C-alpha cells in the first residue's frame, strides 16, 4: 500500500449537485495531484497542489476546484455535476515538489452521476 | 500536442513466455518516463521510471523497460510472465519543466494464461 488514502470509496450524486472528495497524502509528502479516469481510459491530470498553492492545472473547467491544507491533505470539489463527470478520481502524493519524484496513488473514489 | 500512445489495447501471453507492452510518446524536451500497473478496483501502482542514464531500467516484480530516444519509445518487458502479472498497464510521461503533470497512455490490458 502507498499510504495515500481517499474518501469516500464510492459516491452517487445527481446532475447539478456538488461533491467533495478527500485525500490524505503519504507521510512526508507535500505535493498532491488529482486525476480523473473515465471508464476504459487513462488518467487525465486535473491539477496539482504544492504547499497549499495550485501548481499546475489540466484542461478542466473552473467548476473543478481544489484545496490543500497545512497538513498537506487535499480536497477536490466539483460543482454543477454533469453526467460525464462519472469516473474514478485518483489522488497522488509526492515529496518535495521536484519533477523527479514518483507520484504514489490512492485507490480512488468512484463517482457516479445520475 | 503532447501525448502518449499504447498501440495495443490487449496483450496475451502464455505463462513463462517473455512479454512486451509497447509505449511511444510525443513531448518536447527530455521527459521523465514511468510505468504504472492497475489491478481491478485499485489505484495505480508504480513499477519503474526513467530519468536519465542507462537506457535499460529495472523495476519492481522483475519488470524492466527500455528507453529509445530516437524512436521515442519506452517499452515495458519481462523475461518470464506470471499469471499474477495480468492487469492493466499504463505508460506515463512527465514533460520537462512542467511541474508534476503526468500524461498517461490509454492503457494496455495484459492477460497471462497458464
């Protein structure tokens, strides 16, 4: 196991609702990245947080937002849910923010939007 | 556009035979390259990485990968496949000087039969 924990494991929402997903990073890691993995696809980068600041963002609309807390845990918030937001959301943590570091992934949160 | 391609959706191998999972990439500069494995209902597990140096990289569980700069490829290999190697494999690239963003391929399903 990587030491990266995500909650909840599964979530069912309806279109238009808002959702918050949570991630606890591995001990000693100060960088958290979020990815969306649609069924049958590779993960797509949403954004990354380093020391509580956004440190890069993928091609996702502003209704996808995030936070990182002083203990380096993180939240992903999605507003105005759409059916296409149904996916596995993966959190990954890494240390020191350096580009060489490995990203360690949690087991993910599976979001279903009805 | 930066991208990663895994040309085979599925690879079938007999147990004990060598396996190869192919990956090519298109990014500017000198990227960092990774392989991850995903088991059902699990997050991604790191296998190996190439940053610089020897073109043959050894990783976890007997896997290795060969970096070929001229062909922009990073194929995953194992000399003798096990049934337990059956899983979904993802190649990923971290473009140089773009923070922690990982670009993933679409994945290759590896099936090892006894």
